[in-house]
C-alpha cells in the first residue's frame, strides 16, 4: 500500500472542548479553525491585490462619493471639470438679494411717463377763435390752404334743398335761389322727382320691368303619362372617393356642342335615376371632336356615344377610354375616310373603322392588364357618326358595336331604325351583348345623302328604348327639335330629359341639325 505524504499524516484534533487523550482543547469558533490550518488553505488574505483590473464607478450613496471623480478616473481636483457636479452651487455671501432686485452699477430707474401739458389755447383756437369746438360746422373753411376747393352748391331745380348765403356759398351766375319761407311758416310740400329711365332705353321706349322679383325658369322636365316618375328629376347621391375615385370625379350631367357652317351639334349625357338613387356613377360617355387638318374641305366631325355595360364594375372607365382612343386613331385617317365617302367605297370605310375599333380595344386591354385589372370589367358599347365638313359632301359614315340607337327626324316624322337594327316584328331596337374590348369588329355603313332640315340623333339605349316605345316622347321631341330652329344648350338639355316612367338608365345623345335652307355658309 502506497504511503501518504507526511503533510496528510498531521494530527487533527477532534471536535469538542478537549481531545480524547486529554490534549489541548478544540477551537471554539470558525476563525480559530482557519488559523490552525496549514498555509495556502482557507480564504484569501486581505493583503492580496484586487482581482478587478478596471476602476470601479463611484457609488453616489457612499459618503466618500464627493471625493471621487464622476467617471472614477481621477480623484477630486484632478478631473477636467471646473467644479464637482455633486456640489450644490452656493451664491456668494456678499450678494443675497433676489435676482429681480439686483441691478448693474450706475443703474437709474426711469421716471414714470407723464402726459405732456399743452397750453390752454391751441393753434386751432388761435386760427379760428374760442368758439371752434362748439361751433365747428359754422366756421369758415381752412383759409388760404385750398382756395380752389370752395363748397359746391346743390344743383338748381331740386325742390326741398336750399343753399343760400347763410351757408357761406353763393349761387352761380344767372341762378336765383328760391326765397326761404318766413319764420314760423311750414315749408311747402315737395313732390319726389321721377325715377330715371332704365339704362338702355332710347327714344322714350319702355324697357323691361327691373323691379320684378320673379325670374322665368324652365322647371322640372316634362313627363309622359298622368304622373311623373317616382325618382326626383335632379342629381342625387354621389359616389364616394374612397370607394372609386374614377367614379367620384365623373360629373352627373355633361352638355356639349359645336357650330359649323350649315351644321349644328348638341350633345348631352345625364346620369340615370337609378344610379342617382344608388350612388352609382354615370356609365355613359360622349365624344364631339374635330378630326383632320386645317380647312373645312379636309375636316371631319366625330360624333360618338358609349354605354358602359351595367354588370361591369369599371364600365364607366371603359366608355371614356374607348371614346378617346377612337378619336386618336381616326384623326390621321381623316382624309382616307373623306375619300371613301366621296367614292362610296364601303369596304375601305369598313376596314378603317374595324382598325380603329380593334386598336381601341387592344389599347384598353393593355391598360387594364398593366394595372392588374380585368378587361371584362370595362365592357362598353360604342356607336359613332363621321360627318364631313365639305359642303358638297352630304354622306355620313356610321359604325356600331353593341346596343344603342340611331333615329332620324325628317319633316316631323321619326325613323327610329336608321341602321336597320330592329328585330323583325318586335319594334324594339337591338339589344345585343357585343361590347368592347371583347368585340374587335364593328358594323359600318354610309348614310345619306342628308336632306336640309334633317335632325340625326345618335344615342344610347337610355333614350332609344323609350323613344321607340313611347308616343308621348316622340311627339314632344318632334315639336321641340323639328321646327327648324336649333335650341340652345340649356333648352336642349331640358328637352332631352323628357321623362318616361320605368326608364331609369343613363341617357346620352348627340344630335346633328342640318341647315333647313340647305346653305352651309351660315354660322
């Protein structure tokens, strides 16, 4: 067996007050026990160095914290601070007054402000005398300063007004003022002068009654039947900007027009009663644009209406976009369209129209796809009329995509099927579902020659349907538009809004008036 080292064989006395053999008594405390252990065993003596190599932060709670640097880097007096941050600032013993009472040396408090004492007799009293304040109105004008501005006398001949010597003004040469009534006598009664004649009246002619308080108004639009429709005939609730900005900024009513030698255009688009009630947008759009270069022999009028499909959520955007794209595409081909009309070339005209419709549909599809939308939500119908400005050319080109209407008023008689769209035996204009951008082809043709006094109406089904089915509307519009006189924009809008019960869709129409005398030289 391996022998242990000698240091492990040292005798350790047992616990207790004395060992078993009667040796020295055992230690009574733990400190005495640690002292009896060999060197190197037990706690670290206090003489050993601090194991923390970095200076410790001062503890503000210690009493000696004021004698240390705030960062624990240097004792007090050696830190780069001017004063100890823990030392409270003490005001010098010699100056204990409050801050507001201390003043710089040689400071003198200013004297209180006193009103200046004016002399009892001012300059105005020296000039006008002591009675200036009491009788200011009776004093003479400022003497010697403005001699040319003497008081002007009242014009002669006005009863009840007098300017005499007592007021300091004299009568002009050759004018005698009426004598004043004696004291205690009442002045004679005066008759008011007659009111001056209204401006613009000459030679004693009587003008309009400018004191009238009533102004003539058109009132609510006329209606068919004994009772008007239940919807109010004025703009209703508006779409919300938060829901659809494009719908919110669309106007409720649009009125447009143009005038050329022998041709007059009136156009209007009105939001339907149902859309007004339901806060929906106006889905119809119209276009009245001039195409071609300068000069009437090369000019061309584009009259178009577009009806957004009611089931498409963004059809109000599609109808406007298609109208702009059709005008943009056909403008460079205005001369070709005019040449095709002169020659009666229907195939060439159809090719140009189909190219324009296909380009508009493709442009709308690309725009919607770039914005992450669906082209079917922008579905819209389209129909247009191309009218040459040349006085010798009386033919017009037409094209249609989808439903709508075209009517002709000639000699007081309506023709509601100009393009041959009625179904056999139905008497109702075609209500097909063809629409852009799904449909890329259009029906086209040539209408004419136009007769003097014709009124051509190009419209959406909001007007074409009641016009074909209600005799009251046909009679009213024939009397309003077939008299040979073109109504003004306001009158046209009021006549155009003739109401028929159960027809509450958007209504859009572009009307073209031919000169009744057949002349193209009047504007």
